[in-house]
C-alpha cells in the first residue's frame, strides 16, 4: 500500500510539473499580436526580438532565413521600404502545447497598404496564415520555427465538407 501511495503521489507531482500555467498560455497566445505591434513600428530589430537566436523562418516568398541576425537583416529594409506604410493585423489564432515548454501557433493575418516588388501600392489587402513553433527559453517564449504563407483566394472544391479551424477571408464559402 505504501508503494501504491508513493507511486500515486509521484504521478500527481509529474502531471502538475508538466501542466502549462495561465501565464504561459497567455504569452504564447500573444505572439501574433507582438509580431504585428513590432511590424507597426516598421523596425526589423523590434520584430526580431520575439525570434530565437537560431530561428528558422520561411517568408511568404519562400525565402528560408536561419537565425535572428538574418531574420533582422531581411526584415529591416523590407519594413523601411515596401512595408513602410503597411499595417499587419492578426485575425484568428489557434494554439496548442506540444510540451510544457513548446507550443504551435497558427494565425491568420491581413496586410494593407504594402507595395508590390515594383514599388506600386497594392489596392487590395492581402491575407495569409503564419505557423509559429514557440519554445520557452530562460522564462521567455521565443519563435524557433515559422512558416508564413500568402492566401490564394477562391474556395477549393476539396474544402466542401471540411470545417477549417481558421478560415481566410475569400478562401471559404463558410462565414468567417
């Protein structure tokens, strides 16, 4: 009986040690907003602050960046030219923990007032989705992997009986 009680105690202790705190859930859920707030400053250094030193980031143009330094070098001129007048707004967010110190965040976004590669102002907003994997390091939640994707507008026929957790405006016939 003594071994049973000790085992039950250890099991409860281990389960409690693996549980996420409300503060961790809130910190992870705020990553998309933190990304957009830094974007609004149009400052690559600010944007890079939520990235881990060894981040792997794939842009909407399929450019694979490795490391916070390259992430910042890429985004600094981008935010001071093509995206200088842009706004980036998070629309919907889902999040789940993979481990107590690791979570995945999917979030849809809308960008307005950005410029095309030729410098011309876009007339319509763009939509997309970003997937971030965040890890808690030294009490801070940092993005370790991210994939950003532009939406292709239109409703794919394969979506007819599937309820997507995050629907991008213009890509689903179901209400947003």
